[in-house]
C-alpha cells in the first residue's frame, strides 16, 4: 500500500520530533525540555508537537523508549556470535565499551531511569524492555548451561547499568577487572 505524500511528510515530521527529544533529554535534562525548545530543534511550530502527540511527556517517553529499544536490540546478534557464556559477557561489555557515562546515550538512559520514578508509562516501558532482554539473554544462558539463567541475566544487566553510572564518576576504573568478575558470574 502506497503512502501518500502528505502522510510521508507527517511521518517525517513525527520522526524529527522524536529525534529532537532523544537529543535534548541528555543535553538539557528531562525536566528542562519544553514544547517550545523541542519544536525549535525539530524545525516546526509548537502547535505541530501537539498535532502529532497528545502531550510533550508522551513524545519524550516514546522517543526515549525507542532509543532504548535500539540499544537493547544489539544484544541478540551478539549472542549469535558468542560460543560460551564468558564470551557473551565479553560481548556485552564490549558493546557498552564506547559509553563513557557522560556521552549522550549514557545520559539519556540515566535521565530516563530517573524520570521513570515519576512516570508510570515510562517505568512500565523500561520494565517491559528489561524483561524482554532478560528473557532473551536468560534463555541463551540457560541453553549454554548457566544455572538460574534469567536471574543471572538480570544481575548482568543491572551490573552493566551500574558500571556505566560509575564510569561517569570514576573513568579510571579498569574494565578488565570488572569483566573477570562478571565472567565468574556465568561459570
């Protein structure tokens, strides 16, 4: 089914709004993103924001959850190349190796986790995303002989989140030491 030119333009504007939200949250902090600032960044008038989304909060939640899903989606292909649970841990750590804790993606996640304490929709969206990730990685770990695989996956991802938060404060922390500890977790 062909999309009309007007519908295509509408989808493009909607995507620009989502992209602007994902860029502004780490730059300004969740509470500082306003409809006016977001519209300006996306190159539209503030009324266009409310034409495409019922509220600024809905737009921010949708944009941030989309970005988080994109990051989480990188884990499944990593598992396909890992031969052992230890290699899976190394792949997970390598996938977050480029995050400094102060880069835009790290800040986006930190802002989202904080905002989720006040927004039930965002909290549920993040919970669903994490549950799906735990199920996928936990299933892979179970198939590769790891005891309590889903709980192990939960601890692995919570640890990685914590390491990223700490990396912003202590960039000199040796990731090799952390990797050795996490490899023991899956043995």
